[in-house]
């Protein structure tokens, strides 16, 4: 075993002293793993945003057959009837205003809520990390901004910012485990309605966020809400929040699924790159291997060195690509927003570690066939091939 | 009378190339005593390199027996042959055959990586071997930065670093000018006389045979002449 470990520095030197070949191969692997980790992060974000958890208790009531915040208009007084429905714990009328209705990486979503319903409209565990809710209550144009949106736009408490024709004063920054909260700006409902008065939305809201008292009764409560307004002038369509996001962002979900194929393609590219690099290196080093065998190295030892070389290429490329992608996403705070629903490209060090592990495994796998071939090759045939 | 260090009995090597059967070594009988410096001569195709490869355990005979010391080399498996080679044989090539991406020190260190010895011991042995061949100031140089004579000295250091009983040289001066060849031959003779290493050297150059104490002539795979120097 110690003999095998002693050979690792020799392989490392061999790679380091062929800088162009090693550099190009590692760059290729890094680019593929960058793509793979980026795609996986996007898919993670879609999964987190659209897959319902057992503890989810939020329903979104939207105007039936409307798919954009600009066309969903529900009377604000619906809130009293919704709160009387059995199983509803709280209901918050919410006006949504987005700076861009299409899918985009930089959309500002304003959520207008009544002053006394801000707490109820935020998910449990949400914290105001700077500024305060009391500051928010004191100013009509105040906004509490989600930290992801604030980081993306470089917004701090005390700033004023303008989006979609609405200018707000930043009274606080909030941190939340829910990506919709992290990517929105929370303003006073009358302020947002007033800002949109020209469009005729006064007294109307985009949606109601409804908290049910028992997560197991989500479907039943949603059905009750829709039945209650079925014969009204403005019928509703009620869905669990995650399903609502999944429907709103169905194009992004489709893109994420397609990107999954690209991710697998990137892994195939890594395998092909390493296999190609190793095959070329083996061809160039037939003489060196014959010399080593003459010095007493066995075929299996030469094969081991080939495996180590594949593993090193995969590992270095994997670390560069996967962690490079992780850093980019970590500091870029990207979120795709569509029809007011945000999907963060969410990554974790774990995703980068898995990516690196996959590159390492592919590197070893790519070395198996050449290693086996070399381990069986006689010295005479190696010298004969020079 | 002591047993010869190298004993070949009916040693035969046959190849088949297509339908043609080639026998570069044909029932060779040969004894070499420990500590001899043997020069092996003969025309191309006479079986010199084949014999050298068999002695090194690089190739295996198709018939006969080959004993080196107490080891029946002809009957060893590939793995055991490699281990035996690592411990007992040093091989010097005509074209030096250094690994180009390793520097002089690392090239000499290569055979020691197979042995279970400490890094300090490896360093001591590599330094000693490089000192013995007079290239202590070339540790960090890569083969491309060395002259032919220096490369061959590194190759000799690599061959002797494991302190082998048997040094095999395949035309070690074939690619060197006369002056450098003389210094390399003096070095080999010193290793033979001072350290008692048995050397078998293939050569085409009659001038280099004067350093040897035994001269063997091969032709068509058979021993034609066996001369012992009278020194």
C-alpha cells in the first residue's frame, strides 16, 4: 500500500511538467463541471420552489383563468369571506407589482399587504436583519426588502429605490427560509393600490395568501374557497403556494428539465476528455513505461499510475469547475422570476462536493481500460512500439 | 571450484513472425563468474541483445535454463521477475532512456520508489549514486538540459542506485564521442573493480572491449569465441 502511495507524487510531477496538456484537459473538465453544477443548482432551485413539503400550509388564491399579476384582480373585501371559511387560520390580501412580467433574472416584485397583516403574510422564522417593522409602519412609502433582492440590487436600509414606476424607502431587510420572501419587497397595500390607481386597481388586490390551520386539509380548504366564489363576478382559483409557483413558472421548470439533459451531457464530456487525455498520454509514454518496467516496476503498478492520473485530472477539474460554479452562484444571488413567482438558483457546498466527486469517479473510470491494457503489456512489446 | 554467477544451459529464444520462425538464441551454454566484466560482441542479429534481455528478465526464454546467482530466472512469473529485476539488475541503455519529465535526481530515485525505505535513506542512496558517477551538481537538471555524457552518467547512477549484483549495458557508449565514451568506460570499470559488480556489456565498438576482462563473440545465436583477458 505504501508503495502505491509513494507513486502518487510521481504522477503529480508528470502532470505538472506537461502544463499545456494538463492545463487544457483540466480547463475542459472544469468548464463541463461548471455547467453541470450550474444546471444542478438551477434544478435544486426549481425543486425547492415547486415541490410541496409536509409542513406547507400556505394557499394562494388567484383570479380564475388569470396567469399574470397584471390581470388577476380580486376584490379586497373577499378577505372577510375567506377568513370565515372552515380551516382558514389567516388570510392576507396582497397586491403584486412586478417590474417585468416575463421570465427574467432581475425582476423586482412588490407585495402590498395591510399594515397589520405583514407578520401573517411572512413565513414563520422570518427575521428583520436590519431596520425594523416599526420604521416600516411609520412611513407610507416604506418597504421591507428580502435579502436576496437587496443583495442583488445593492440595497441598504435608508436607501430609496425605484422599480416599475414605484419609488420606495427601504425601512428594513428581512431574511427568510422561503425564497418568495427573500426575493420580494413588502410595501403597504394602500400605497401600492394608490401607485396603480391609474390602472384602476383601487379596492382590488392580485391575490390572497391564506394560511390553513392543518396542512393535511390544504386541498379541502382550497376547494371550499373556490366554491365560495364560484358564482361571484370574479371566481377564484386556489392552489398550494408551491403548486402555484410551479404553474406560474412552468416554462422555467421545462427549461430546468431540459438543462438536466445538458448536465448529463457535461458528465459524458468529462469522461471523454479524460479518456482522450489519458489515451494520448499513454501513447506518448510507451517508452517511459517500458523503462520503468525495466527498472522493476510491474504492469499493475503502471496501471495504478494511470488510474491516479485520471483521478487527479478529474479531481482538479472538478474542484475548479464545481466550486467555481458554486462561488459564482453563491455571490451572484441569481433568481428567475416569472409572473411574480421567484425561483432562486440555489446551490450549496454539498452540490459542489457531489460535482467534484462525480468528476473524480469519472476520471478513475476513464483510466480503467488503459490501465488494464498497460498492466498486461510486456516490456518487449512496449519497446517494440517506440 | 565455485558455482558461476550466471549459468545458461541450452538457452533458446524463438520468435514466430507470420509463418517465419526466428531463433536469435540457439541452445546457448555459457558460464560467467561473479565480478567479471564481459563484453559481448557480434554482428547484428547474432543474439547479443536477446541474451542481454534474457539476463535482465525483460524477456523469457522459450527453452533451456538461466540461473543468475541462486535464482532460476527462466522459471519466474512476470511479477516475480519484475521484483527480482528491481533488486538484482541495473540496466544501462545506449540512448540513456531517462524519463524526460523527471529531473536527474528524480530519475535516479525511480527504482528506489519500489523499495520500502525512508525518504532520508532514499536521499542518501541517490546522493551517493550521483556522487559515484560525478554529477552531484546536476540534481535539478532535466534530461534535455544535459549533454549525452551527463545523461549516460545519470542513467548509470539510476542503474547502480539499488546496488544490483548485475549491471547490463546495451552499447553504453554507442551514442557518445570518443572522449566521453572513455570516461564512461572508466566509470564502468571502476564500478566493476572497486565495487565488484558483474557487468555484461553489448558493444559493436572493438575499442571499448579493452576495459572488459572477458570477450564473448556471438554469431547466429551461438557462442563463437570466449576470450579471457590475462590481467
